[in-house]
């Protein structure tokens, strides 16, 4: 029983040691070459190692740039690294070592990357989110849209969205202009039709009024003539009666 416990403890100890042990660069200058070093994995399992330049807090680490992949961390214990230009130049960077696509991460402590002219600024944060007094900050490659490749992708999506919105706005404006032209044409046609109908009705009204006036005039004239005839007949009758009395 005791022997089994001892063997289990040894097995756990071996598993706990199944990793490389990164060594931290003291500092690095952008544009220079620095040797990254680590002690080999004693169990022989770290044969597919990935190395990345990182920044950020202990709780939210951000990749700044990939460094190497497919490294055999058992037979190889160092790597020459060309230090990139970053933003900001500050003591906020560290190296991350992982195996098998991001498993079992191991880190150096944070170190300074300074400009090619030896310039740098202090870290923007001096306390970690959990309260530890460890300075940190978020960096990116100089001139990059963001600290990771996802930042560039976001910029591309935003640009496509803007172009799409612009195209849609242009299409809407064109459609609105076409609709406005159709409405204006329809209104003009309707107004012309109404005006033409109005003129026709006015002409008909005038013709009807003229005809009515003519009929009234003729009727009045006929009535007047009839009255004159009756009056003349009466005068003639009176004249004949007078002659008879003589």
C-alpha cells in the first residue's frame, strides 16, 4: 500500500515536471536579435512547441505576435528571435510556450522591449486585476490595427459594412429619386388631364349657355311678335266696326 502511494506521488511529480522551463530575457531592443532560452522537458513530451510574444494582464493575456511553432522542446533549448517594433515600448511583454496547439502554457516574467533608439515608457498599470503588484499593459506590433490578428479582421469587417451601408444608401437614394420622378410625372399628367377636362366642361357650359340664351331670345321674340299681331288685329276690328256705324 505504501509502495503504491509512493509510486503514485512520483508519477504526479513527473507529470508536474513534464514541461519546459522558460528563461526570461533581461531586455530586448526592437530591430535586434535576442536568444530565447528554456530548459528542456525531462519527460520527452514537448516535441511540438509553440512560442508567442504576449502582453496583457495575468487574467487576460493577448498575443502580440507569433514567434515560432513546431519546435522540439526536448532536443532544442534556445532560439534566435528578431525583436519586432511594438507599441508601446515598455516592460509589459512576456514569452508564452505551449504544446499541442495551446495546451499547458508556460511563461516568462515580463520584460522590457525598447525602441531602436533606447526609448521606453513605464507600464500603464501597476496592479493586476486580482490585486497583485505586477506592472502590465496591452501592446501590439507598431502600426498594427490591434494587438492580435483579430483586430485587423475586425477593421476589414467594419470597412465592408461601411461600403455596404454606403451602397445601400446610394440604392435607397436612387430609388427615392425614381419614385419622386414617377410621382411628379403622375401629378403633372393628372393636372393636365384635369385642366383638359375643365376646359372641355367650360366649353360645353358656354355652348349650352349660348344655346339657352338663343332659345330664350327666340321665345321672347316670338311672344312679342304674337302680341303685336293681336294688338294689330284688335285695332283693325275697331276700325271696321267704326265704318259700319257710319
